[in-house]
């Protein structure tokens, strides 16, 4: 019953397609290569990023380290380089607490292979396949 309620909330109310399972292993990789997405695109230039810094403290933590076909790449100054742990863990922004989210895929991103979290489809492929066969 709990599973059904959870699935209903995730799919019908939150409009999610994936459950996040697993735990953070503290490797720090997701804090070393970050893309910044605004409402409809990944940030491409420094000027735009400077404006974003005024909107949320999270952006102020980021430093540009490069650019690729997706957009500007940032790393976070709060990552302790020796321990790979977040120096403001207890007060880290919500976006860090919610990582990884499925929106990551929509902007062309991916979770590192050795991340302790995995995203699994809420509706298994076999169930979708069965529905198609019944039609
Ligand atoms: S990549 Fe995954 S395991 Fe590594 S710090 Fe980020 S959330 Fe944790
Ligand atoms: S604030 Fe902490 S958890 Fe968030 S990106 Fe920076 S180092 Fe990572």
C-alpha cells in the first residue's frame, strides 16, 4: 500500500519519472564538474553568470574551470580538496541536498558511474511493454 501511495505521489503529483536510490559515498565528483542551468538553458557565458550570482548564494560558491559543448563548467570552492567533503555540509544549499535529480538528464548531464546514487524508473520498462502489448 505504501509503495502504491509513494508511486502515486511521485508520478501524479510531483511528475517524476525516476526514484533516486542509494547514498552519497563522498567522492566529491559532483562538486568538481558542475553545469548551471537557468529556466531553459545551460549557462554559456560569464556575463550571464555574474547576474546569477546576485540571485542565489550557491552561484557565489562557483568558479569557472572550463567550457565544453554543453556550457560553462564550474567547480565549487566549498569542496575540501584533501577530503573531498563539503566544508559547509550542514548548511549546503538545497540544490546540493537534492542532488542528483532527474532534471540532470534533461540538460544532457549524467551521474558519474561510481556515484553511490542511482536513478531508477518508477514505472519499470516491463510494465510499459506489457501495456503496449495489451493495446
Ligand atoms: S558523485 Fe555521488 S557519491 Fe560522489 S559526492 Fe556526488 S553524490 Fe556523492
Ligand atoms: S556547496 Fe558543498 S555540496 Fe554543494 S557543490 Fe559545493 S562542495 Fe558540493
